């Protein structure tokens, strides 16, 4: 098995989902080649040199100093023709959704997007708002895939060493027909859930808006961010920037502490990548307990204040 991982970066900073893609490629096994395109590719390759991959190709061409869909398509097509990988992998980012279909059409290779797992040549993809898993197989000897966020953990990357080398591409200005605007920027937000290592999440189990202060008090003590399930956001108790789930952020903190979150599938898909899940809920049958590492059945309005006091005393 030979894999090619397309690396995404911004100003020389490796994208989190590219790390997850490398982790997924290592789980698949075989020889792994990474491809970094654009300015600052060298600094990205320095970080990749600490991972157990065979090599990193660097393409820094004057016609593609930053992301351009035509340039990416041409470069990836030439790299694939050169090394003939069995599988081409990316994270399921905005960029990947732009260039991967074009690469698929140019190379006549099937593209299976947004998968959560690959095992024995079966690609697992969530459907019907993540309520069901679809098992997909391909008759092609080569395939393009993108991994859903948090399908694999960047913390599971196998460390090692790899070499990097420049890959020469043949590009002509006539092949670069589109021009890319500045990268999409989300509006400024008071919270960055996707990079938070500790998260306290509140569900409708807090009962009323005034009780959300309990979550913020606990978060302050442990240095966490506060997130919410959709019912809390729909009620107007917290802004949508704090929502986690299929219609909110996808997170993978080291600790996810849920307070009164029932654990509907739409919420779980956004936090299932959490390393440790501690759930407090007075409903012993709450679905959140099925995925929790630590479960506390009880009234959070009684438990959390005592927890805060104990943490402060320690």
C-alpha cells in the first residue's frame, strides 16, 4: 500500500486536520509520502520530518505561491503520475472540497469524501445526519479520500524521521485559469473551541439560563472553554459560536466535561474525538453515558458547586 497525503498549511503552520490525515495514513499502513505546496513549504516539511513517513515532496512554484485550485490540480496530478499511490488522502477541509473533485475528474479516480474510518478496503461514511454508517467499497485500484475531522487523533501520530526533497513540476501560466481570493476567514469569535484542550459543555440539564454560570465558574477553575449543545443555543442561553455538533464545531479536547448534556447523535458527532469524556447527568439512561469514560449520575446543580470548591481548596 502506498499513500500520498496532501498537506494543508497556512503561513507555514500545519493544519490540524492534516496531522489527523497523517495519523489515519499511518493506521492504514504502507509507504507514506506527504506533499506540501506553496511558500513556507520548507518550514512545514521540517515539522513533518519528525513523523514516521517515507518522504515529503516540496513544491514551491512561482505560479502557485499560495492556494489555487488549478495549480493544486496540476501539481497533484503530476505527483500521482510519478509515484502511483494507491490512495490519496486529505482532511475534509474547505480546500479539499474544492480541489479533490477536480483531481478526481482529471485522473479518473473515484473520490470518497468525509469518511470516518478505513478498514480492509471498506470506507465508512456517516449518513442521515450521522445516524447511520455506510460501508463503501471501490473496484478501482486507486482512490481519493478525505477524513472527517477528528476521525483520527493527531496525538496518535507515530514519531520518527523522514526526508524531504523538492519535486519539479511542469506548469504553464495558461493552465492557471482561476484566481483565488484571500483565504476564507471566519468572523472573530469570543471562543476557539477547536483548539481548546479542556472543555466544559452544558446541555438543557442546566434547566435555566441563570445556571450557565456554574459551567463558567468550573471552566475558570480548570482553565477550560465553555461549549453548548444545540438546545441551549436554540434557547438563546449561549451564542452559536459555542455550539458543538453536526451544526456547530467539531472538537477533540483532552478533557470534555459535560453537564446535563443528553448525548443526542447530532451532538456526539462533534465531540466524539475527545480523549477523555466525563459526563454528569441525573438521567441514568442518558445516551452520553454510552461513550463517557467517567459517568456521574446525579444532580449537576448539587455536584458541580462541590466540585468547584474541592478544586479551589486543592
